[in-house]
């Protein structure tokens, strides 16, 4: 199985930056599409960004221009660079892997809190 472990969440001030990391347990990572999701209390889970095995990226409208997803297949790691953070970005952020047509693998989540 693919194990995913997120890290990098923290308490930051409005306007600050964080970089989240998603480390995978196996080299199969290189063929997977990786997505970052987030979920805040009272809100449904939101897909934030994706990066394909070939490096193509997509970002939700709510984070375009502020967040950037990337991957380093040699390190079996994906990243989410978050800049210009706002209070509405506060959520638990999850890394997930798309293998085929379903999001089959999930990390444990990492908390991002942005002070208002």
C-alpha cells in the first residue's frame, strides 16, 4: 500500500507563508496524481490543487495566485507552497493519491491555522 505523511502545518499570521510536504512510502509515487484537500469546521472538503505524474498542475479558484503545488519524484514527495495566507485558509490539509479514477490513499492531515 501507499502511505502518505503530511507535515509542515503550523500557526501563522495573516499574510504569512507555509510549505506543506507529502512524503510517500514507495517509489510507485512517481506514477500517481497527487492532490491536496482541505477541510474546515462547518465546511465540506475542498480540493485545493493537483499535480499529475507528468507535472501538470491545477489549482482551485480560491487559491490561484497564492498557492502552488509541486512534486519531486526523486524524493517521493509532493509540496504545497502557500503564500499570502488568509484566515479562510484555516483548515486541516490532507494529501491524497489518485491511482486510476479514485482517491485511494490519504495522509493523516496537518493543521494550518492563520490568525486573523
